C-alpha cells in the first residue's frame, strides 16, 4: 500500500501540471499512469500542438492562452530547450471574413485586447507564404504571438521535473477500482494490484475518464481525429518563415497544421467531428477516406504536398464534452474526488496555467477561470461552443 495526500490519476498535461502544482503547495503527491510517460495513446503525446489565442469572442480562453504563452517561454528557459516555438499563427479563409464568423470575431477580439495583427489577402499570402494556393484563400490575418509546442517532449520534461521535485511518479499503474468509505473516495486500487490511499484523488485520465466515472458518460465521450505527417519534396518551402503554424478556414473545414518540424515533416490534422471510439477497445486507425479527404485539402491549399509521402498517421483521441469546454471540478456527490478532463481537442495550449487552476479547485480556492469548467448539466442537444471546431459532416 502507498499512502499520499493527493493521488493524481493520469500523467497527461492535466495530470502532470496538477501534480507539480500541488506538490509545490506542500502536499505529498503520487501520480499514476499506465505508462510509459508520455503514454503513446494519450492526447498529450505528439510531436506538436497548436498554441493560438484565436477563440472568437471568448475572452476567457483568449486571456488564458495569453498567460500560458508566457508560461511556455518560461519553460523554455527552465528546461534549456526550445520546446515552444513562437512562429506566429496564420488564419486564412476561403471567403471574406464576415461579422459573426470565427475568424472575424477572433480578429476583432485580439485587436480589442491590444494585439497587433496583419490582415492578409490572396496577394499578401502569395508574397509571404509561397506554399499556399493563394488564389483560393482570400482573407485572413497573421498574429505574431503564438505558434506550436513540442507536446510529447514537454511531457517528458515535466515528468523529470516532477521526479526532481519529489512527486512520486508511478508509471505502469492503471487505475482500476476506487476505494470507498461511504460517499468518500479514499484512493484507488490498480489493475496491477497496487493500492494507493489518498485524502483526495484527482482523475485526469483524458479519454479514459468517463469509463472510470460512468456518471460522466452522458456528457463526455472519446472521439478520434486524423493526423498526418508528410515528407515534403522541397522542405525549405514549408520551413519558417515560408510557412508558420496555420489554420485553413478551420471552422468550416477543420484543417490546421504546422511548418516543417524537427522531425523533417509537415504535420496536418483535422479538428472536426471525428469518429466516436472506446479509448481501450477500438483501433485508432486512419481510413482511406481520411487520406482522400486530406489529398483534396492539399490540392486546394498546398499543391506541392499533394504527392508527398505520408510517413505516419495517427488518430488522436479527444476527451470531448458535449459543449466543448473542459471539465474541472470536485465531484458533487463523492467527497475526496475531483475531475480534470474534457480537453475536447484544445487543452494542451493552456498547459502552463492548468496546474494552478486545477489545484485551486482541489483546494477549494476561488479561481476566476474555474466557473466555466464546473460540473454541469448538459442534455443531448448541447452543442460545441469552441468556435474553431468544424462541426460539419464527419470525415469517414
């Protein structure tokens, strides 16, 4: 038996930052994960995640990312490695931006917040970013603050930081059953047979969360989204500054991507409806129809990538809430239990501010950002409110 003050279940971006912050506040913290860390099937585990402030009219998300960017820069300095890359973010549209659209709203929100942006049209796009099929993209803007983070490597660094600072990290331990005393959770018994006893348990298990807590199944599900790594024939055409972190009419297509990454590839992915999957039991495969959809997008957007070799595919699993907002709160019926999940495909960019937010919730300290993510009642008619998310037809 292993005893601790606080047990954190899951070592993705929610769990690892929570463990670090609670440890910093003087709690004896244990962190368990099926392992290895970063877990190969976790949403946090990838070569890159977008860091963008563009959230339509949502001031809270915009300001949270603004603060998180400062945190990513601080992590670069602390780790002595450039894991956050401030390439700027290019947002382009197939049609003129109109009031009420995601891009229009994002543009004006950032201007109102005091940020400097560069309005783009086909001619400026062609001159500055030559890989684009500029004739098809008629409006948009470039914001110099934002870019991407090497997410898997960040998790590795945060794990090492946790170990240095005294967090008990137990890879190879998979949460199985809760330990209970009446309506109080007192820890977890793992599938591997270990018992962890804690005064408070935090479930940060991503797409596995609603399986550990079936009461969340009506408001949370796992959806899989296609990710592609492409090997360009002309790498320089897709390297910064010729290409930066981008979205391509994302609210209407789902497509976004990155400049040439450390691995020598261009990563393109779709932030859309996806397919509903079970985190453990279903294969996470990319289908021929996904690839056909990708090739059509490339023909429309990046002609020089149409014939590029696809060197790797992945179906990234979101922990989706019905409204697209995170789920960070104490359990309303079970004492000694909190949940930090529901990333809904856009959580990693908030990494440097998540730990403090979740720790405040665990400790019962007021936090200005917490009410948005409280335990809430959602019916089947709830819609995703995260403005960049494409909600049209699924890609398969």
